[in-house]
């Protein structure tokens, strides 16, 4: 019995000695070593990612825009209840209504993100698809014959006849593509030839080229280069011309050219309107 106890005591002493030796060598902390190694790898990956982003070429050539101090909720921005009585119209799963207008037939028309132009009764009843352009219609109007004229961000200026046939009126100005057709208004004066004023919201980033209107808009907003323009299509001789959309440098240029009114977003943060 004493012999067994002595052996056990000697064995325990030896194990204790080995454990202390392992502590001195750091062999009993493999988890700490693994964590340290993992952190080193992660930091190296992060450094490589930052270096890549610093030299990665991007299409944006950013322009400085000093934002003004927000005026607060006063004036035209004062709280009100003018929209409290709005009626919700169910679009049967369609999203992104961009433009709404009553047509010459008395029906309500709107465009959605899928590329469809929907029409319905003014109260939202009898919803149906009027036409699918295969692009993304953002603005539209009706010409003197009652045809729908669409500004399609993907395809240019379109005409839709009563049989729902889509015709491209123009998708370029001279040799320069129309990259982001955004809004259109057709003249009504019977004494002058019919003209279609429409906007090309950006000559830098096209909706089709960059995968959609959202993607192109984000790039255009980031750059703040103000390259929007107003174009005119003459129905009689089927030609288009450029109506300059330029403003004093202090105003920051026409970021988004609307047809009835051209909106100028000033660098001071105030939106000014000027009739074209």
C-alpha cells in the first residue's frame, strides 16, 4: 500500500512539473494563439481591401456641393394636413408609380417599375395594363391625336398607338444617345407645329447602361455634375434638337430638367424654378 501511494505521489509530481513547463512555453494556450493568428489575418485582409478601394477606378467624378443649413419645418415645409384625405389605390402588386395623369379618354394613367403603363378609372377601379414598353417609363403625355407619348429611361422617346404598338420616336440627339429620358410635355397650340419637349436627366449615367434608374440616379447624385438637358422632338419632320438647360455657376446647374418648369437646385440648398 505505501508503495502504491508513493508511486502515485511521484507521478502527480511529475505531471505538475510537466504542466509548469508547458505554461512557461505557452503550450497550454492554443486558443489564445489561434485567436491572435485569426485577428492578424483579418487585419491583413482589411488592409488589402482598403488599399484596393483606394485605387479601384470608379465612374464618378465628384463635384463639391456645400450643403446649406436646413431651414426647419417652416414656410412651405410647415406641417399641414393637406394630404390627410388621400385615397389609397391598390396597383395589384405593381411598385414605383412615377407619373400620374388623366388621359383624353378620362381614364387615370400611371407608370410602374416593371415597365408597364397602367390605366384605370379615376377612383382606381378597373385596373388594367395599357402597354409594356420593355423599359422604364418615367414621364408621359398625350399628343394631339390622343396617342401616349412616353419618356422611357431605357429606350428614349416613345409613341404608343391605339393598338398598343410601341414606336421609338428618337433615342438620340444627333450622334449622342439619350441616356435617361425622364419627362415629356407635348405642345397644344393648334397654330404651331406639334413639338414634344422632353428631358434627358443625365448625359453621364444611363439607366440601361448601369442596370436601372436607381443605380444611374445614385451615381449622378454622387457626382453632382449637373448634365441634364431639355430636348425637343418635332413631330412634322421627325427630328430632335437640343434646348440648352444651363444656368449661372452659382446656381449649380440644372440637376433635373423638368419640361413645364426647369428646376434648379442651388448650392445653397434652395430649389428655384424658371419657366422655359
